[in-house]
């Protein structure tokens, strides 16, 4: 009897202790942690993102045998889009010596920005996170290319101007910005305000509180205001409700433009046909017609190695993460030109990010010609020289309806540099001299 | 056998009323505290300290605070997240305005700020009771979060809209900010929670605690025997908010490093309340156990399949984890509705008689 | 100072008087939104009334009901069959809850039962998602989300339908409570568990019935909210919108849930549209609670709550 109790106790203890032991990453690989959210309120957005990452990294391993022969190892950790769980995930996977991390959550990005230089892990917040980190002189470890929210907002204004017939036609036009009431949602406000001053359009800012299931009051205000254009910075359920409300009050859908997190397939599902004509910004072309998708089909899904369902290939967020993973890989590849084809450290990969030069030719080799713009990152400019375009929902799929739009950099960059000084001071950083970097 | 109190005679009121009347308890708790200060910083890795122990200590502090209010004084509150935010934002404002001020003083002062706000929002408790009060404290929760989100002054007009912990030192060691070693932050959090747990323990067995319990058990009767409800209830709100405020400041300065208002949303209030209930209402020990249950169990469950060699998708794993977590809450409530602290007590009673139960 | 007072106390009312059609629209918007909150609040009230449990899992029950319905529809079940099956699932759930959660915890303090429903909440969250997946699902209930205009006032068909549904549901529930045998038994249980038991009312059956009815209310709430935002995980968060309605109306009152919903809905919309811009907007959430709090200070048991008689 006592022995049996002791035995049960020992087994229970072993089971209880097991999860706390962490394993060390195998040598000879480059480890990339994947903070994903496949469950919880944001899962509809998180699932295609996670699948895109896994598919592309697996493709590189399967098709090319890794990056110049060095395999990419990755591990998913479920964070439910929750900051604290995300930090736990990051800390847990940190023991495996990651070189870079794509947080895919503004909250988690903010946590990781101060940790990046300490842990020597590159933070790549692609098209999200903190805009000010685009100034590489202050934030060597954080990258947000190909574009920031501020550049995006300026590109949106340029698009509106083009539709109205020129920048001078903006005068007196009414633009409403409906935003998620969080640091993320507010990002576009300073840029829009600045541009409203310069071009004399009338800007109305309307906040929607998290989670944004009930937006009646906001849309009543829209009804009264009757703006010429609406710009939406939303996320999660807020997007679906906003698009549905816009359709319900009979607003012209082709004058409602979401930012690039407010224009995916799931956002337009609940509104159904009423969402036809809805537009959103983007920097990665939608659709599964690129060569990289053929490769993903051939090397992964035909062999049963795909991460998701086949019809998920080519969704907006799936493609975004494929582009993101590609940029990760190309940065590692760039770093290898200097440091050799071996597993690299975070420090070395950071150099690769900073000297990334993605040419049209390279994009074509990768099977992604036209999926995004050529990109060049420098020490000063971690935003790169990305451009955005506008896409429109036709009831079945997203179509590109504009050319690539260059952001108004002369407005965005000075504000961004000023913000970078503020944010960096809070962390006690000093500015580095990019002339001395090599 | 080892846990035997025979032969320990109390010869004075003081020794009978001691926090730990049994010698073994005294020795054990003292040893545990010393071990907690010494062992983890030397042995545990960054992951353990940063992702598990530091949040555990901070939430334990918040749970003790809420337990004073809900467990001892019987006032249900769902404003914990809001009060924690007050602590965090006032700590940030204080330390950026007066960088020379010791960070310990900053924490205490931000606790006082939270206490002031807590007093203000405690006023409705004089008229409103039970679940009505709980939902009324939600007004505090939502209003405070909205305020910190809306008024840029609180974040020093940061374009990012977040607060960030700067580097601050205690006795020459950096204890806050990204450059602070996890061990230093751990010791700091532990020191605070150890001291305040002791303070709380003494509060609840003294006059104040007894008046709280009188109000909780039957407020009209308490009023008749001379406990002033206004003072007692507000004191509970104030002290509880002080604890929550300090915990909130620690959450940003010792754990997260930087935060937006979402870090203090309604889920925080619920989380701390869960800890208090599952640990045991009206028990300081219960607050510790509850915090451990709510913080450690999900992480444990997440990692369990991996260590057992099971491979499954992370989504499925999370869903099963939620189900088991919910199931365990139900299980423990059914086994012992008065919380983990009561289970512990029962265990202790058994241990005192072991191995001769008759 | 006088400018400020003018902006707060005078300007909004001038604004209202200046555009009466818009004011009507805001009021109607508030009424519709309020009835949507009432639909969720009703579930809470039913359960609180009969078992004294503040059911934290009500939001997840709404999600679970909607997920089940949509999941069945997606698998090709006809609408009637899917609805019937969903009702069956919710009744089954009620039975399981009574057996596993309520029965072992009978006679425990309210807060313990509250905690138990939190455990239930986590369980259903995991289970619902595991069974039906996490993606956003379109729920088409056959009513177009279009608007028509009556005398310059825009009215949305879907919202009108939801409002009518809520009104019908409440009337039915009120009749059920007032006139049927089981309804009277429910009221007896609500008043005093032990007295009800002693005159032979089967407590366990009553609990199953009441949780089932709450489950059916959850289906209706899930239908209406799901038609608005698509059926997705966030549906479980709407419980938070029901809380101010509950405190305002009183935890035990079915009509209270409706009146409370109307007051909260209209109040928060008026607040947001006319006073929100003064302070930068997004005040809806806390405004609802402050409104409820203001009412509570006058009547601590809610508008229709049972008066608490205090004895030593």
C-alpha cells in the first residue's frame, strides 16, 4: 500500500516536473519562434498568418534545403493575441536562441522593443508596431519595413486626392477616421491631422472602444457628418461590424477604405454581398497566382505537408506572412554573404536586416514578382522604401485597383524622427552614427 | 510525526495570538522566505524568473489586496484592473518627473494615489451591496482605462501612447527597465510582496481586520455594536487599492517593461478575482495559492503534452488546456468550496495527527 | 467656465433641437441597441432568478449556441432541423450543468457558484472552439441588412427585426412566468429554495428548465448578434454590454432587463453622439456604467429588483 502510494507519487512528480524542463535547440539550424494565435477572438486573423509562416519556412527547407544549406527550425507558441501570454511564449522560446521574432501583435511588439538589444533578437514588426522605430539610428534592433502606419495614412490621402482629381481638390473634403481606441488605432491620427492642415480637408476622428461589437453611435455620427471618405483602422470583430454598418446605412462602399489590417477575407464575410466595393490598403498583392504559390502547392500541399487548407493559400493575411517570412529569409541570406553559410547569431542577422536589398530580379527568382515592391533597407531607414496600393472586394476576391502609391515621405519622415527621439529617450538610448556602421 | 505540537505550551497571550503559533510553522515559513530570496536568483534561468515567478509575485500582491476588500470586508470589486492602472500610470508620471526619487518611494506613492482613487470609487459601497456593487465598481474600471487612454498627459504625450519603465536603481543595482537583470526584479517583487503580506496578516488579525469581518458577516449587527460602516468600508477600499496600485506599478516596472492601457483591462479584474475566490476568501495564504493556481496552471498545462511526448497542433492544445483548466476550477470548488487555503488547512490537520489518526 | 457650462449643458440640447430627425434616429438607434443588450441580459436574469447564480458563462453560452447553429447549417442541415438540434444541445447542456455543477454545490454561497460558472466559462470556450473551429462564420437569417427611410429617419430592417424579436420573447417569457404552472413554480423557487422544496416543487427539474430557457434565449441572442458581426469568438464578449443593463434593471426582473436595456441603450447613444465629442469620444462603455451607478445610488436594488429588507 505504502509502496503503491510512493510509486504514484513519483510518477505524479515526474509528470508535474516534466513540463518545466526546457530543451536546447539542435546545433546547425537557425531558430525562429512563431508567436501565433489560432484560438481566441483574433483567431480568424491569426490562423492564415500562422499558416503562411509555416508554409514558407517549410518550403525553404524542403525545396532549397534551407537557407544556403542551413535549415530553419521553428516552433509555434499559442498566445491568443494576449500580451502576457505572448511574453511567456517569447521567454520560453528564447532559450532556443532565436535570431529574430515576428510578434504580430502591437502589444507584444511594445514588450519586445526594449528587450531586443538586451536579448540580441531582431524584432521585425512588418507594417505594425511602433512607427518611431523606423529610425534605425535610435532603434538598431527593430525593423518595420516595408511601411509604417504613418506612411500608409499619407498614401491613403494621396489615393483620395487622385480619385478626387488632384491634391488641390482635397480642400474642403470631409474625411472621417474610425479607429480602434488603442495605441494601434491612434497611430494614423498625427499624420492625418498634419495632412488635413496642409491640404485643408476636414478630418473627423471617431474612436471605437475595444472590442467594437457595438458601433451604432459611431455610425450615427457618420450619418450626420456624411463624409466624402472613410478610413478605418480596426482589428478583429471591429472590422466586420464596421463594414456591415457602413453597408447598412447605405454608405458608398467604394469610398470606405480600410488600412491593411482592415481588409482581409474574414472582414467582409458577415456583410456578404453588401461589402462589394469595399476597399483597403495593402502592400502585398492578394491571390494565389504567383509562382511561389505553385511551389507551395507542389512541395507541400501535394505531399500532405501543408499547414492549413489548400483554399487558404493566397488569402490576404496568408500572403502577407509569406512575404514576411520571405523577408526574414532574405535578411538571413544577406547576413550570410558577410558571415558565411552557417547558423548565425542575432547580431549577425541584424546586419542582414539592415543591409537588405531586395531587387526586382531577386523577387522574380523567388517567384514573387509583383507580389511586393523591391525594397532597400538602410541603417537610418528601417522602414525601407515600400509603397502601398489599394485593393477592392468584388464579392468573391480582392482585386488590385490602384498603382503603387509612394507615401508623402517629406511629411512623414521628419515627424517620425522627432518621435524616435522621444521614444528612445524614454529607454535611455543614444543615437548611433550610421556613417560609422559597416 | 514531524508536525507535532505536543509540548508547545502558550504561556502568554502574545504567544497565543502570534501569526504562527506553532514552532514548525514559524521555522518553515522563515526557511521558505529565506529560500525564496536566495535560491531562485541563483538557480532559476531567465525564463523561470521573467515568465513565471515575477508575474506570480505581482499577482499574489494584487490578490492579497483584493482579498482584504472582498474576502475580509465582504465588498465585491471588479475595479482591480483600474486601480492597478492608477498605480502604474502614477509611478510612471512620478519617476519621469522626479528621476532622483527612489523607485521604492515611487512605488509606495503610486500605491497611495491608487488608494485615493479607491476611496473615491468606494463611496457607492455605502448604499450598494453584493453583485450590484461589483458591477458598479466596473464603472471605475472602464472610466479609469478610458481616461488613461484618452489623456495624453498620462503618457507624457508619447506618440506611441504607451508607458515605458526607465532604468532605476536601488542600492546601485538596476531594478527596473529593460537593462535590469531578471534576478534583481525578482528580488524587488519578492521583497514588496513579503513585507506587504506580513502587513496584511497583521492588519486582518487586529482591530481593523476584525471590524472588516464584522461588516462582512452582518453589516447591520456590526453597525449596532459600534463599527462605523463608512470608515470601515472606505478603509478597506483604500488599503486594498493601495495594494493593487503597488502591484500595478510593479506589473509595468518589474514585469512588462512597457504597457498600454489594454494591459489593465477588465480581464485583469476578473483574473485577480478568480485568484481570490479559488484560493480562498478571507485568507492571506489563499491569495498566494490562488495566484499560483491561475498563473502557473495554464503554463503547466500548455507544456504538459510536449513533455509527455504528445504532438498536437497548438490550437487543439490550447482548447484542451482551457477545458482542463475550467474542469479543474469546477473540481476544486466541488471538493472544497472554501478554496485552496481550506484544503491546505485540512491537509495540515491530517498531518498533525499522522501517522496515528486515532 | 461659463463657456464650458454652455458646451456641456446647453449646446448639446440646441444641437438636438436643431436636427430633430437625427435625434429621432439616435433615439431609435439607442432603443434597438438597448433591446439587443436586453436579449443578453435576459439570460442572466432567468438564471439568477431561479437559482441565485450570477452566470458568468452566459456570454459563452450565446457563443456556443450560435456556433452550434451555424455549424449545423454549414453541414447542410435545414434551418428547422438545425434550430431544433441546437435547442436540444442547449437543453442537454442545461441538464449537464445541473448534474455536474449545481447539484454538488447546492447551498453554497453565491460567490462560489459564480466562480463555478467561471470554470464553466473556460470549459465551454475551449469546447466550443474545438468542436466548431475559430473562423468567422456568416449567419444569414434571411432578413436583409438594409435600411429604409421614413420621414427622413433611417431605419434598419435587421435591427427592427431584432427589436421585435426581443419584444416578443419578453412577452412570452413574462406570460410563461405569470400564467403557467411551471412558471409559478419558478417564481416560488426564486423566492425561497427551501420553502419551495417543502411544498414539493422539484428543485432539480426547475433548474434544468430554467437553464434550458436561458439556453434558448442565448440562441436568440446569438442569432441576432451573429447576424450583425458574423458568428465568431468575440460573441462571448457581449456579456459585458449586458452588465449595466442588469444592475439598472435589477437581477431578478424580466421587465427590468427590458427597461434597463432601453435606458442604457438610449442613454449611451445620446451620451456618445452629443457629449462624446466634447471629450474625444468612445465614452459609451463607461457612460453606461456611470448611468447605471447614478440610478443605483437612488435605488440600490435596481429599478425593478426586489427590495432588500435588512434585519439583524
